[in-house]
C-alpha cells in the first residue's frame, strides 16, 4: 500500500512560504576570520576534541577511589622509616662458637656473627666468651659467658617503642642513653618480668631464681602474674622460682662495680647517638 503525502493546510502553506522567503543569515565577522584562518592553515576537516569540565561529584569520586592507595602508601613509608636501627656487634671476646638458633657461629668469623645478631635470634654464648651489642636507639647490651638469650628488637623511631627479649640462663647487663627515652625494654626470665625504661642494670638468671641489680635509674621487677615493684639505684630484687615471695636488698657489690665500669665505657658513645 502506498501512502500519499498529506496536503498542507492553508495556514501551514503560508508559514512555509514565509520561511522560504527569509534572507539567508550572514556569518559573523569573527566566524569568517576563524574560517579563513583554518582554510589557509589546512585545518578544515581535522577532528577536533571537545573538552568538558568534570562534574564535581565525579572529581570527588575519583579522589575517594585514590584514598585507600594513598593511605596504604603512607603507612608503608611510615612503617619502613620507623623500623629500629638494629643491632651492631661491637665486641666478641673469647673463643669457640656462639650457637645462633641451633647453629654454631665461630667467634673469629665476625662478619657472620654480626649478621646473626637479629631480633628474635636465640643465642647461646659459650662459657669462655662474651658479646656486646649496641643500637643507635640508645641501648647497649652485654651478654656474659654461659648465657642463653633471645634478642629483643630495637625500639622504633616513633612507633613500636616497646620491645621484648628473654634470658633463659646466665646474665646480661644493660645500659641506656637519652635516645632510649620513652621506650620500654621488657626482659622475661622463667620466673620474672623486668621492665626497663632508662637505667643501668644486670639481670641474672640463676638456678634458684632471677636477681635484678640496679646501678642507676629505676627498674620494675616482679614475678610472672604478680605485682611489679620499682627497684631503685643501689638496690636489687630477687624473684625465687620455688614460690617464696620476692626479696629486696642492697645491690650485690660485685655487680655494682662491674656495672659502673660498663656504664663508664659506653657513656660517651651513648651521648653521641643522643644528639
């Protein structure tokens, strides 16, 4: 079936004729100048790109999409730069081998021994040897002959300022500098907990219990699960492993003398890393 075109009404015909009788609009001077310039430059017919402003809600969504990645990057940077400076081996006296996580490392092989001094490493020092470790976090630890110890981490710069280690047998001596201020070192023995915040002390793990001798500063000491008491300069506290209550008394004279010499030997270095 063929559809015949509809005839225009008289009113539509008059409107059509009026539009057809209108004069053609003249192009503006600016348009003619731009058209001439494009023609001369050969730009007529080139594809143009129309750039529109991004709506505000899309810009907000874009930033919100990037926020998790930015936060993750910031956390990664802080975590990396906050890590403690680690341990440096500054003395390895005696002969034989230190057992590190069950493997012997010769005292004469200073490179391998230094690389083994990492947080969490379990060290067993032979009866005729001694190690001394330093950290620019303001901490010096002396591991004496016959001692078995689990090394703590070193405190971070801003976070992770509380670190923990353990003595399984034997004795360690610890001294700290002002760079250690605000940090905590927790030392655990089979029967005692020791909290160090800035001091010079010895922690001695014996067959009958743990003795903590304080040369200067203040240290908190107590049995596991019991009350922690402050031990001040020139005092000691003994935590027994047979259930007897802890005993407080004057520092052992030999430890007082040894700790004073230990402190004096490292005080200048501790001052230098605190600046």
